[in-house]
């Protein structure tokens, strides 16, 4: 989760300065969010990895906002009220 937060902050800096991020960075963050989506429990929580704590899907909202075309991200983050699985 910490690495995903750092990459999200980097993406936010690119957006703030209206600079397109390198595709490799954007794809890395997209893959991170997708991995968490796939590992999530039915209640939306993500099991702890390594020495991390269990966290909720809402922790990824900032990250997923960079990928509006991903209906599966919206579905997961909204608890099923938006997007498609």
C-alpha cells in the first residue's frame, strides 16, 4: 500500500503540472490497483500483505481516479453501485 501511495502522489504531481506521466508509471499504478481489486474480500477489504495492515477498498480511490475508463475499479470502489464488474 505504501508504494501505491507514493506512485499515486507522483501521478498527482504530473496532473498538477499538466504533464502526461510516462506510460510505464501509469501502467504500474493501474496494475497495483487491479491486483488489490483481485485480492479483495467480498466486504471490500484487502488481506494484509507482508507486515501491512488490512485496509479497505476506499484506500485506493485516489489511485483509481486516474483510470476513469476502468468500470471494474468504479464497481469495486463503490461497493457495486457504479460501474460494472
